[in-house]
C-alpha cells in the first residue's frame, strides 16, 4: 500500500501544475494537507483518486463548482445529465451561430477592398460592398 504523498508528488502523478493543485485545495475540492514534522505537505493516496474524478468530470463539461457540489455531503440528489446536456446544446447552438456569422463575414471579405468582418467589429455593421464609400 502506498504511503502519504508529498505535494509535488501528487501534482506530478496527477499531471497537473502546482498552481492548479493549490487552486483545487483553495476551492475545497481536495482537503488541506497534513504536515510532516519537517513541514512538508502530505496527502493520502486517495487524493489521486479524487483528482482523477475531478478530471473525468471536467472532461464531461462540469464546472469546478458543480464538481465541488458533487463531492459535498449532500452530493447531487438527481442525475445532472439532462441539465448538462441542455447547457451543452445551448453552447453548441451559440458556437454554430458564431461560426455561421464568421463564415458569412469572411465570405464578404473575399475580393473586397475592405473587410466586412473588421467593419462589423469596429462599427457594428457589415460593410456593404455595393455602396461606394468615398471619404
């Protein structure tokens, strides 16, 4: 059985930065470390399992707050799959709308002396290449 792991060992084995590990601890996703007589932070091997669970939840699109709620004493009383799917579908719709707008504005730039995308960003309007803009 593996003994306690030092802070650096936990970060290395979990393949996360020390900054990320500190952040997770600050958020309460991991318990605070115990200290050795020499002052080194040590964690039980179960901390690696917790970090693996956090990574799995993140890959499924859960926020750190949602993950913290999962690990709380109350946990989730209902399966969050439907709610998370609704959130992801809304994000997909928004990304599709952004892609379509960029594609349309990019197409309007081709063969034009002024980029419709830049005009849209600067002035909020797509430059109409049928009009003569004489300044």
